[in-house]
């Protein structure tokens, strides 16, 4: 019996939804890779990361400011990481405080910092998250004109003004790669229907940077939200700083951070015995979380396949 066009379209859309939900990968920031190297286990991530997001933290007043003085240092850092990990895609991203307004000069500096030999991708930042999409279009045109021969990534706050319209403008100009700064986690309609599905329909990819690792009350990892929303890649931003006072471990069954006594993983507990300092144990907990979140993502993908058959 022949399928109607409507049935074929519905089947195609279902397969497309499945394909993207299966592709969610939990990847690293540069600090997490450094943790693994400090513990002499740089190959401990499974699967091997396709990306390392080099996160440059500009959120706190004590941090360096985005001015011309930082350009040589940042270029040197990016070049070092590109040469150190030649088989991995290194994407440099500035982590600003939410709502940060950039000057035109800072926009230029952000591009110049990333423009190094061997770089495979460059990020675009909108000047003001509260601006209208027409203003973003003008800034995008400048970005596209200046950047040739490299993959382009548009970085947007999910809570930015007219974020869906801004996505549409970027897609209309042929940009397929998006990085969203996490937030509005209870608004699944915004994340799924107005942003992620819209990008996937144009064969684009979505990464989410989570400024915090977990919900402060439930301790649920925000990775879980990104996986359920159907993002292609999820990763942590930089931690806020300060002394590590309590170490929690991610349970792959529900992606909730728990005390070590609540985790059924004897191999982990054995490794912890050989780590003398709290900070070393914290580093191991971060590596452990990446791997456990990837296992959860695979399990979740299988459940989506079953549901959509």
C-alpha cells in the first residue's frame, strides 16, 4: 500500500527527530581536559571528545578585561591547545556574564583573538542580548564579511530578546553552528520547538554551554536538560571559583549529583583511595561526570528510538 505524502513527511520528521536526539554528546572544556592530564589520564574520556571548548571566563570583575592587551595571550593559549590536540576540534569561546553589552571595539577584539593559524572555527557574539533581530543582522553581515574559510559559530543567550528570530536570521545567511548559553530550563517549548528543531531542520548543529553544573536544590545535572532537549553537544562553562568544599559524583541512572556513599561504583572508590588531596578527588569527579553523562545520553537515545519506531 503506497504511503501518502503526509505520511511520508511525518515519517521523515520522526526519523529526523530520532537522528538528532541520538547524536547528543557530552564534551569537554579545556579545564576538564587539564584535570585529566593532571591525573595522568588524558585518554580516560569515552567516547574520545570531538570537541574541546576552550572557555575564557570574563564574568567576574577580578578577571582580565576584553581589551587589546589580552589579544597576544589569548592567541598564544589557543595556538597551544590546537597544536597539543591536533585531532580534536578546538573552539574558543568567551564566557560573559549574562546580559553583557559589548562595545564595537570589543566585538573586533573577540574576532581578532580567535583568528589564529589552525583554528577550525570562530565564534560570533551579539553586541547586546536585548537588541532586536534587525540589529543582529547588521552585526552578522560584518562578521561574515570578515571571516573566510573557517566554520562560523553564533553564540546566543537562550534568554536573549527575539532569540528564535535571531536563529532564523543566522540560518538564512548560511550559518549552521550555534552555541547557546544555558538558562530558561523549564521552557522546553522555547528550547525544542523555537530553537533546536528549527536549526535541525536546516541540518544545523546545537551546542549548549551550562554556566552551572547542577540545580542547587535537586542536584540534577543540567546536562540532562540538554540531552532531553535534543542538543548535539553539551558542555560546562568555567566554575565560579573559590575553594572546593564538597565533592559530589554524578549518578548515570538519573544524572543527579550524589555523595560518594550513594554511588555504586567500586572502581571509582578504589581510585579515590589513591588520591591524597581534596582537589585531586574533585578533578576525578569532573572526569567521572563527563563519562557518566555520556552513558546516560546513550541510554536516553535508545529509549527515544523505541518510542519512535
